[in-house]
């Protein structure tokens, strides 16, 4: 069974390392120490928490915040406005995402280069690469 450091385990469900440490301290996940003393979490615990966190990601009225599962948080690198349409470029880590939007949507969101934004990608295919 693969084990994860606190930081790695936190990234899987999209929470902060501090949250993962709190879960470990509260006994929500079981940890053990490696040879250099780092706390490691068994791979099944982050998987279960990812499902739990995903199910809890709802607004107060019970509706999900979004239906898109592929979220790429990043920074807006360019906004190009046309008369009706617009193009927004986001750099999310090694990924560059380009989104065509309406000019109205860009203006309503107040998007401009340098601000943080999350690109959400929907697809009917899922590809899994083992690290």
C-alpha cells in the first residue's frame, strides 16, 4: 500500500496541509513515521477523505458549488476582449488553459491579468497515469 506525506495527502482532496494535520491529530487518518521521522498516511485514508470532502462540497442549500470535477487553480495571464466574445488564458502550474467566454461574462467576473482564478474542465473521458 502506498503511503503519502501530510502535504501529498492534503493535495489529493484539495485541502491544506494544516487541515490534513488536524485530521491526523484528531484520529480521522492513521499515521506512521518513516525512517527520517516524517508522518505518513496510508493511501486508503486520503482516498476515503477525498470522497468525503467531495460529498461535503455543497452550498448551504445542499446544491453543489459546481458539477465540474477537474479544477485547475491558477493565475489569469491574459484577457482579450472582442466586441461580443473574449478569451481568457490561465496558467495553472504546468498547464495553460484557454477559455472562450462572452465579453459580458468576463466583465461580470471582473477578470483581468494577474488575478487568481480556477479553470474547470468537463469531459466524458478520464485518463489515469500512475506516478
